[in-house]
C-alpha cells in the first residue's frame, strides 16, 4: 500500500510540473488517498458493525486540500468499549 501513496504523490508532482492548478491537484490527491485508505480499511476488516471504528480525515486532508508532501492527519474514532487489541486484529 505504500506504493499506492507514492504513486498518487508522483502523479500529483507530474500534474503540478505540467502547470495544472494547485487546488485541483490537491483535491485530486485527496481523492486518490481517500480511495487508498478505503481499500486499506476494508482490507483489515474494519467495518463499523464489527469494531465500531470510524476513520476521519482532518486538517488540510480533511478539507480535500492535500499537498503532495503533506502528512495525513487522521482521527480514529471508536467506541470506548472497543479494546486496542480488537482494533488491530
């Protein structure tokens, strides 16, 4: 999965170097990362019914304005009854 993120950032870099609008590139990169995180979240079996966990994007990423070398600001919201061990099973 790290290669998915690297590929998305590489695509954003190419778009910027080609003169594309920075806001459009940031929105597209955010959408690409959304898709990758959905895949990751579904791969580990983290559906809300099973473990009561939600993944929430915050900061620039949450606004859909992810810059190519920005970090991902994520919030994991969970039911207080969910144990840490359950989150990583």
